[in-house]
């Protein structure tokens, strides 16, 4: 049986709005569903504004906008969510 490569990835949200101190977990869905390696890495382009952990949990730090990305280990396919953080 030959390995099934990742052909795409999407997040459950393309945009997210949070208040400072709040958090929400993003979910990455890899296609095809039976791909051999569904693993990937989460990252924030502005960790001073919003952080993301290895499970996709985004935490708002200060007001502003950041991009959260999930990059698949197989094929380096990227999905992005723009996070807007507002003061309480």
C-alpha cells in the first residue's frame, strides 16, 4: 500500500475575534482524511499580540491583529486564520 500524501489543509475559521485574555482553539482539517501524516505546526506571526500552542489554542495578549498559520509536515501546505484582538 503506497503512502497517502496530504493534498490540502483548512482551518475551522478563517477569521477570529477575541478580547484580551480570551482564548479559542482552532482545528486544522487535512485532506485527504486518510493521509498518512496529518501532523503539522502552529505559528503566530505576532506572538506579542496572539500566541498559539501546539494544539491550536490561540490566546489574545494585546489589542491588534495577528495571523495564525498551520503548516503540514507533509508537503508544507499552509492554512491561515486572521485573529483580531480588542480591548475588553
